[in-house]
C-alpha cells in the first residue's frame, strides 16, 4: 500500500519520477512550452509555481534554491530577469 506517499507514480520508481519532473520543469522554462501527458503536466505544476514565486521574491536565497533545483545558472538568471 502507498500510505503517506504524495503524488502520482507516473509508471516509474521514485528516483526516476523525480528526475523526470526536474527535466520537464527545465524544458518548460527553456522552451516556454512542452508537449507531454496531462498527468505529468499536472504533477510539475507545483514545482513551476514554486520557482516562479522564488523569482518574484528575487533575493539571493531564492536564487540559490532555484539554481539547486534547475542546475542551470543561466536559465535561473533569465527567469529572474523576466519576472
């Protein structure tokens, strides 16, 4: 049973699901649009909202959190400049 397991499994184990979500979020910010399954899109929505909230704050801590999640300094710089 999946007691206390939050979110969809998306047909993979936990580490692969985590990596897939991270790559989808990165691709979304790089290309401004992605084509994926609806379940995956619904699963990455909280992460995207969280990164946009960090960009709205714009402080150093938020920038470092975004860099740690996306692993791309140039992409984070671009996101923070747009917002």
